[in-house]
């Protein structure tokens, strides 16, 4: 069960969020042009789904190693050195992820403290501002997993 969650957590959330977003936008178009009436809350919820999906996509990209990277240097290195360079890059990215989590958490707590709510849905904006903190927490987890994979690859070489 844990392996299933580990393998498909971001995918499942992304599919859910993008599905909700598509349904909401489709419903809004139907209501506006067919029923000649507009939903007041659907665009806002679709926007918040998009924000969460964007940040979760960062974690999914790290898990699948799908982010853009420059490999001109690493491809010229021996395999052993390449693994160490990847570990170094993951650690630098990890520092960035930690800073995003730290500052995102501080901002989220301020927003919750102010009690700011969204205009149409009336939900606390802190839930929206929590997206970078949660997603970069997942990024940190995925980076730790990638570092573990690199260490295992180094161990298998020699």
C-alpha cells in the first residue's frame, strides 16, 4: 500500500485537481452561454486547483526526473563522479526547497493569522498559500529518495 502511495501520490492528486478544474470550467461555460447565468465561485475554485496542481507538478517532475537540466558537464564525467555531481545538485535543490518551505510556512501562518478569506468561496486563503509549503515538502522527500538511488548506484559500481 505504501509503495502504491509512493509511486502514484502526486499523479492521483494531479489527476483529481485537473479533473475538477476541467469540470468547473466546462460547467462555467455551460452556465454562462446556455443557461445565461454565471456561477460566482467556479472560476475561483478552478484557479485554486490550478495553483495546487502547479506546485504539485514540481514534486512530480522531481520524482520522474523530468525537469530541464544541463548535462553538458555531467555526461563527460565518469559514472562514479556523475553520481556525486547529481547528489550535489540534489542537495542544492534541497536547500532551495527547504527555504521555500520555511518562508512559505511563515507566509501561510501570517495569512491564517490575518483571517483573510477568498471573495467567492469564503475559504481561508491560508489553504491556498499552503501549496508551496506542502509541495516543496514533497520535493524534499523526492530529493531524499533520489539521493538514496544515487548512493545505491555508487554502491553497485564498486
